[in-house]
C-alpha cells in the first residue's frame, strides 16, 4: 500500500500551528446580532417574575426575551425525545438553564444586558443524586416522564442464561457498589453558533459533530422541512461528545428566523459546564466465579443519572448496559439499567458513551476476584476473554479479534512480571465498546479533469484526524496524491448524509463509504475506457495507483478522463454508501460493525503520607485491525487515556443541595496537565486486518477513556491493598483509606 | 458602558503599532477584535487554560487577563509572528511531525509557551518542559506527543556542533 498505514501528516495541521485555522467562535456575519444567555441560579425553582426593563435600556440591546415572549407551546428539542425548551417555561430544572436571552448589536451590550436582567425565583427542592431521585417522596424533575410519578425516565433489561440457577455452582462471589462521578468534557473551544435566515429556512454554523442530526432536530423543533435547514459544521475545537447533539443551535435558529437577522450565541468555558456533562452512575455488580476464576454469572444494576433533559442520555444508558459483559464470556447475565432525571446539567454523549462506569466496575470485580482466588490478574482475564469468532453478546457479531494477543502484549510492555519497588503497584484492564449499530454513511467523490479529487462527507473534523484519514483512503484507492485531494466536510447542503461523527465509527463506516465511492469512480472509468475502445471487453484489468491496465495497455485514470470528456469539462462522480446491519426487534436497532477493544496497563506509585498517586508508566494497546495512520491512532488513544486518567484521579462536578454547581470553572475543576502525564507512556497497535472497515480497519479513539480509569484503580489497589470503588481516587480518598487501614 | 481610552504603542510581531484601547480592554480582546489577529484563542477567559498565551518581552502571558494598556512599550509576539515569511518555525514543524496537533485549539498557546521555554533554555530537561507547559491545557492529545514535539524542536534548534555561533 502506498499511503494507507503511513504516518501522513495531518492535512489541517499547518493552519492550526499558525493560528489561521478558523473556528466558529471567530466568525462574524454582517448585520449580526450578539446573543448572551441569562441563566438560572438554582437547580430547581419556579420562575416568579422577570424584569427586563433595565436590560432593554442598555444602549445597543435590541431585545430581551423570556419564555413569555416565545410561542406557546414552547418549541422543544431533543434527539431521543424532544423535552428541552428553548427557554425555561414556568420553572427552571437545572443550574445554568437558559431563562432569558439578550440580543444586542455588540457582545459587550449583550453581556451587560444579561447582568441587568432581573428574574425572581421561588426555590424548589432539587434532585442531585441517584438517591435523591429515587427517594419515595422525591421531587419530580418532569411532571410526566415515561414512568409517571417517578424520575426514572426509562429502564433497560438484558438477560441470558439463568443467573439464579448458576449461583450455587460459584466458588467465589464478588459483589460491590461503585460510583462514577459527573464529569465535564472540557473541550477548550467554548460553544458558539451563528444562525441566519435564508430562503424561508435557516442556516447554522456550529462546531457540531453530527450536522445531519442537528438538521433534523432543528427542523422538528421549528417545524421546517429538512431541506430548509442547512447546517455547516465548523472545525471542532474539542468535542468528545459534548458537541454531538443540539445545544444552542435550536435557540439561535429560532432567533435568526424571528429577527430576520444573523444571530451569534457565544458562551464561555464556564458555561460549558452547565451545557453538557457525562452521565454519572451508581453500579451494583455481582459476579460469580468458579474455583479457576471463570465467570459463571453476572448481575448488574446500573443507575445512570441523567441531567434535567434527556439529550442522548437514554440511548447512552441503553447502549452501554448492552455490553455490560465487557469482553468476557459470561454464560449467565442479567442487567438492569435505569436512566434517571435529576436537576443537573443535561448529560450527553461523552467519549466512551456510558461505558466507563461499567468498565470501572467490571474490571475492579476482576481485580478482586483475581486477588481472592490467588490468580494473576492477566491470567484471570485470559481465562475469560472470548476467543476470535466466539459470541460475546448473544445475537450480535462475535469477537472480531484474537484479543489475548493485545492483552499479552500490553502486559509485556509494562513489564508485568518485573519486581516492583515498595509503594508501587501495577494494574491492567480491558476496555470494549461497540459503535453505532445499523448506521448510515454516504460519501461522494468527484474526480476532476486535472486529476485532483474532491471528497464530500458528513463527518466533522474534531481533531480526530478524519480529514486526513479519509483522504488517505481515497488517495490509496485512486492513486491521487494527498495534496491533490480536498475534503468537504459537514455541510448538509454540500455533502451527502452521515448519521454522526461519534462512536469511533468514521474510519470504518465513512471510510467504507469513501472507499466504495472511489470504486464507483473506477467502475465508471472502466466503462468509459471500454466505450472508447481503449480496453478490450471481457479483459481482466489491473487497477493500481491511478492506472488501469490490461495485457496490452496501461492507461492512467486522467488519460481515460480527458479522452472521454476533455481537459476542460466533465467530472466523474462516485457515490458510496455504507449501511450497518439493521435487525428488526434488536434492542439497539442493529448489529455492531466491530468491537473497539483496548488494553491499558499502568504502573503507579502511591505516597502513603499524602495519598498522592503518581503514574510512572502507562501502556495502551489497541486491537485496531489496520491503522490507516498509526501515529494518529496512537496519539488519539493516548489522548483518551489521559482523559481517563483525569476521570480516575481528579475530575468531578460537585453540586450543593440547592442544585448549584460549585466547581463549574477551570479554576475549580481540574483536568490533567503536563505534570500529570505518566513518566513513561507508550502505545502499540495490534494489526491483523480483521476489521469491518477499509483495509481491515476497526475504529479507535474512545477506548482510552473507557478503561484507563480501571487500570489506574487496579494499580493503586495493587500498591496499597485497598480497593477503591468510588471515582475519582483523589489524594484525600487514598490518604483517608490508608489511614483507616492503620487504625 | 463607556470606558476611557488610552493610546498605546508597542511592537507586535516585530512591527510597531499605535492604537487606542479601552482602559478596561484585555490584550486578547484587542488582538482579536481590534487587530483581527484571531490566532490567539480564547477559552476560559480567566487565566486558567493558556489558550490565549502570547509572549510579552519574550515571556509567556495569558492575554485574556493582561490589560492591553499594560503592553505599552513592550514587544508582543502572537502565533501570527512565529512563522517567518511563510516558513514554519521548527517548533511548529515539530508539533506537526509528532502528531501533537489534534483539534488545534490549544496549539497556538502551546507553541508560544514552547518558544518562550526554548528561547531561554535550549536544552530543557523533561521536568522543565512539563513545568513550562503546565499552564497550557490540552484535552485532546494527552500531552505525550506535545512533550515529544518540544524535545524534537529543541533538537532542531540546537546549533549543530562546529557551525559556530
Ligand atoms: S483564555 Fe486566557 S487563560 Fe484561558
Ligand atoms: S489539541 Fe485540542 S485542546 Fe489541544
């Protein structure tokens, strides 16, 4: 292969290192109004009065709108269910909820207008934890959820085998409750959107991961046809799920259509904390093992705490709990997962899509079982890991890799059997996840007369490198050099449909679509060559590096092109489609395209005097099928793993009983810095060309975040002898646990 | 709100600039809004993330919390001033080569912090590199490749032995 498998440098990097890369926040449109949002100061409160006179008097302020100024019923939006109002009506349900919006000729005037808007509230009891939400007399976040009279939005159940019947055969039962905190994505680029009215519809520029999903949600909310909504996804300055689903776009679109002017909603990084978060969860897990450490049963109760509105949270709960078996052979399983409303920041997709809490629980269970059965932690995993071709979740695709290879390599790379100095420990864990089942990606490629190529895809570039990797696939297929390929991404009026830039799916699903679009181009060129009599009918053709050859002739694609059209006109348009397998009645709608599997090993040192955990070494090994771009694969996984490190050791959103977020700013909410990078960090890719994507690729990108936390927790318990069941494992928690041990 | 303005003269990426700024305007805002230099990124706007890092007289500063009038008489370098004549600086090249650029939002600030470090300390230890970049948050890369990029840049910038200096 010429270009696939090479560390091609990122196509957008030169712009990014020179500061010339444009982000939505940099954008301005002539005649634009600036919008700033007035936010609720409490988690749950009745909105009593709104006094906007002083705000309207600010020079430059054009209008101040509350729910009373918007249509009744209030337009609602949401991708799973439309339950989120453009502005809070009657009561606010979370701290930071938009209650009013100020439109002005300048950002300063809009901000001043926000400061001058007075809204009076009557506090209501707030629900901020799973226990609050499930209490018998719990205040209800919504009057009518799917389970009226309860905060439980939905419950999902999966079961196979017979858990109860299997219990007597177990030698060891490990049963624990784990908690995983609320976590913020912390993308550096703040949310920012510009919308403007256009020909009876609306155009939206936003750093959004799923432009077509946004188009649908805005169209539904504002009762427009899909064709009347154009979404242009701008390059994303960090998303991690936070920019997947509609956030401020429906409001911006509404305001643009209402005022007839372009409207830009800008927010701050602090605002992001009250815009999106990861689901927190309480996971109760019971795992039964035989004497040799083989899992006989597992029972899981996972309570996922959503925020005040559904966003993607029900789907996350449903989808993550579907793989509660992890990568292991579990003959008897019963999982019940609940998606529960609370008066907190709406929870949405986040790298790993609900897997991290389950993974932390399951991998810690494995760790405990290994210890109590006296089996090495690598060995106990090897005994339970499904083999290639073996069923994992009944009815879904079997294991598409020999995963023991990655586990062994990971253990080798960390020096699993090397002696450990006192105060240090080692841990290993396995992360697994499925992409979006039954999903659709379309792609369009256009071959031009000068042998350059345009590739049009709905994938968004969010730093993951899709613009480079998808171009590499096209380059390989058509033999066109990278610098002659232009990517058009994420503009719903210019590119064909794609469901989402999420779930580590783009290289596989969009990659397949791009590849098949390129093959479509080749097929058309072949027909042209035949029509021109350049190749004999029925001849077997060699296609390679932009050349088509039969036994006599060798023709370049461009040769065929220019002879068929001319040097000045024509275009070969290739269409590509990937459609995942849809299965009627399947709980997720269809089968997994592949399994995303990662192995992480960690060596950690714990200072007993302070409880501080230092990560000495971290190894990531991914079962990736084929790396289209190995450097970017590794750096993606490292990024994910460092995010997981943050989740494991320091990150958590803290609410008070009034539902107020107490640490919603970068000053108070710590994410890893350079000082937290493991002293040694290395990555490796298992490549057996066994994935469903182009050239045997599988997806990558989320998995580091799924299991880094579990590996770190395992290393800390190895070092201290204490198992931590609540994340984050802060110094205080470690210190307290070690001190308690001593007493 | 009307605030008084103040005339400042400073060197911006090697060129003298005179401009009237609001007394309460921050440097980041002046660079982005008044001077159209959008390469300086703003994220937290409260001095916590380093996205807005610029160099003032060769030292790093979070331009979102520096009053514009404070740079009167100073030399300011922004990301626009790092590549000279369209040729990437070795630090910029190294960031690209090591895969240290993902979404790119932190990148301008990272590069300026790296420049300040290497200008003063051409041969930093790993610990010194970590310390120098501690104030620049990156959520994408996990920093590992950024640390490698800084080492690579230091190597590129080191005078070749015998080349004299
Ligand atoms: S934007 Fe200036 S430090 Fe964050
Ligand atoms: S590359 Fe995205 S924040 Fe650093």
